[in-house]
């Protein structure tokens, strides 16, 4: 269940709004035609009267009534079409028009959710992620290996930076494809600009495209929100709404852990968040410049040990890609 109840209701309300608009729009076109071509109104009135008469006859045991009416109806409809065309209207001008023909704007077709419902769901999940625009630019399709060194061996790994990166990307794709079955949590470590945020964005987009709810926070924003929840009684409601999402979304991305202003509150909230999400079987991806040892020193033993035992660890190496890109642009 990737949508909350209120998000589901929002989607359904949008369908109801659309159905109302369809009806208004249809009535408006019908009235317009009636005004221009009064004979068409007469024909419609005749169709209604004949229909009612035929229903009465059928109730009185006249078995042929429906059959006769169908013949009359065809004839009357044909007369309508001729008049409509003569007045210069398109043939479907008096028909109801739908945004989605398949489900007639109900969201369901043949007892299943329509593809337009899935689109609406995906739109909501993107909006909720906090990184909608970034995800259009940073995803597995736009990922480039141009900035990774294919010549120099990383000695402790026995492969080049490029080979290692290809392996990491394969693992990330597999993680996103199989989530949550083969692992729910990842920790990306590495210095600034090695591609940690880019990779988390790639995974985020792949997950949202599978209708999995993802929420992105920089660690600074997350702890700010949590402290508002804790201390600011005035906006309690707003903060609680944000907070519920943080514990319940299927994937939480916590970017740049270690760059926030650290204190006892941050430390305890980080543990609460990490621990609570593990207990609720929800996924978390953390990226940080800190090593595990540094995490232990900066926060606490128990955070480091929860992460060690429940997260897949992905260290990233290499130089600052953003610097390389800048220098490259400088050369051209
Ligand atoms: Zn539809």
C-alpha cells in the first residue's frame, strides 16, 4: 500500500471532480445544439417518449416492443446525425467526453485499477518525495561512467574505479528491482562528490516507478523537522504529519548524514528513526561522508551497531565528480 488513505481519497476526489466536469461540459454542448438546431431537441424528446412507451408495452407483455424500439431508435439517431453534420458539428459533439476513455474517469476498468489511476498514484508519490525535479535528471538512465577512472587499480579492491562503479550500479539496480525482498537498507559512504546522492536518487526514481513511497531529506532538514515536532507546540499538527510520513513511508532517504549540527537530541532522534524503521520493516538509505567508526564517535554505539547489522554497506571511492565536471567545462 503505497498511498495513504488521504492520498487515495485525493485521487478519488479528483475522479469525481472530473466526472462532474464531464457532465457540465456535455450538458453545455447539448444545450448549445438544441438552441442552434431545435429539431434535434424534438428528436431527443421523441426518443425519450418512444423509449418510455416501449418500456410500458414490454411490461404489459408485448415481447416485440424492445425490438421495434431499437429499429425506431436507429432511424431517429440517424436523423439526428444528419442534422448535426448539416449544422457543422462533429459527429460526437453530443456525446459525453472523457479524460480517460478506458475507465470513463472512474479510475477502474473491468474491476481493476486503470492505468490513469497508476499515473495519478505515481504523480502523488513524486510530489511527496521532495525531489521530484531532481529525479528527472538523476536516474539510472542518465547515469554516466565518464567520470570514473578506468586505468588506475584501486589496490585494496583489485579492480579499477570504473569496474568498481559498474559493480556498485548493478547492485543498486538489483536493490531497487527486488526491494524490499533482498534487503531494505543501504549505507553509502565516501567523500564529497563521489556520487552518493546521485546513486540514492537513481534508486529513489526506480522505486517510485514501482509505486513505492519514497521520502528524501537532507539530514539537516530531517533533524530540523524532528526538533520542530518535539519543541514547537504551535505547529504540532503540521510537524506530526511530517513525522508520521517519516516513520511510515516505504523508503526514507537520509542524505549527507554528518553535516547537520550534532547534539544529544540529534543523536537520540537518529537512533529512534533508524531503529523504529527497522522494527517497522521499512527501508532506509543513508549517505554520509563519515566512516562507520566516525559514525560511532559522532552519534552512538547503538546507532552504529544497528546500521552495521541491518544495512548493506557501499563505500564509494574516487575524486570529486562535481570538480571534474567543472574542470571539464572549463576546458571546452
Ligand atoms: Zn482510466
